[in-house]
């Protein structure tokens, strides 16, 4: 199956573009899951993170199309943390969640090929459906990922205009033909044309475009009309649902054009922070998921 076609079928059926981020901040994990002093080097910490991660999958499976684990929070736990990530990813895929690994890889030659093999090939230790990438080492650094995307039906989301306040330090620098993030988008749109899905016309090579910069997102949509956008910045980072989908276009079931990510607002809702029992935590997470689904569903049906 083609990644973009598979994703769009799921999103259209659900009626919203929510992508749920799993960023297990150690200091935010609620009492119900905490073990010991939660030091990164303590094996009990890995157990706590994995217990929360697995429980979280049960709250979002069937309600969101995509789970986006952030690899850094597992890397900080060492080899045991990476093994835990592998188990959580496998469990998510068993629950029919599309897994988008937030790793922002970007390197050249055999190193890029190693990263692509590690995550995008069938039966790899941490097989995922899509991955985030950095484009700043050039198009040749993306080719190993593009090759796997075409061969194995994977998705790629490449940094273009990110949601963080300092994104403009480099991404907004002026060039002869526009800004850096515009130049990146033009070049990636050309590459993305090689990965367009036969059913939906959307490309499996997408862009990371922050909801905190909606005007730029609209402009980038003009430059990359076939690219799916992964949109961070909704929720805790300040952007509302309307801003998050501003770059979407009219599709057969409403506005479409990518994924809107929410991480901390769903993984760590305020009502779950002091939770000492499963029911309290489940209700808090369910309410956060419900709110995001409602807001984003209304935004794409407007």
C-alpha cells in the first residue's frame, strides 16, 4: 500500500486529522505510573515509561490514525529505553495505529542508508510507517529514505517551517529566490512528485510546517500542493484548530492536507497530573482526546 493513500483513507473515515504525540517527559509522568526516583539510568524508570506508553495506546487506538513517538525521550534511557520504544511501536502497529517516528534524521551516504534501513524496512528492529527528516545536508541525504518509501510504502516528513520560536534563525533567511524554507519546500515538492499516491494524489513525502506560522503554511501549500503537512504547534504551543488546518484544501470529505499533532496536551493533560488510580487517568486522557477530535473535526468540516 502507498503511505499517503493509506493515511488519507484512515483520516477521511475518522473525520479529523489528529496525530497523537507520545513524548514521555519523566518529570510529567503521573503517580500511577511512577517508580522509584525516575532517574534515566534506573531500570524501574524504563518500566514506568513503558507501562504508561502501553496504557496510552489503549486510550488512542481506533480514535486517532497516527501515533508519533519522540525518540529522544527513549534514547535518554539508554539501550533499555530503545528496546522499550521498539515494543511500544510494535504494540501500536498491532493496534492498527500508523506510527510516525519523530527522529529528525539527516545524514549522508552509508549513514543515511543505515538510518533508513533501521526504521523503514520490513522486520527491522524498530519498524515504523513514517519518519521525520532534516533536509539540510541536501537531497542526496534523503535518497535512501525516498528509496524505502517507494519500495515499502513508507512516509517521510521533512522539516520546512517548524513551530519553535527560533525557527526563523535559519529557515527565514533571505536568498535570491525567497526565504530558506521556501527554497527547501520547492526542492522537496519536486522530489515528492516521485511519491504521489495513485488513489488520492497526495505524496508520501510530506513537510513539517508549524501551526504557529499559518500565513507561511498557506504560502507553502501553494509551493507544494501535493505534499501532506505534519503540523506541530496545536494545543500547548498556542495555535488553535483553525490555524492548524489553514493550509488544508477541500477534499471529498472536508478540508484535508495532513496531520495536526498534539503531544503534551493529550499525553499529560492537567487533570491527569496527580492521578493515582487508573480510572482518573483514563478519564483525563479520554477527555483530552475528545476535545482535540472535536476541535479539529469542526475545523475541517467548516
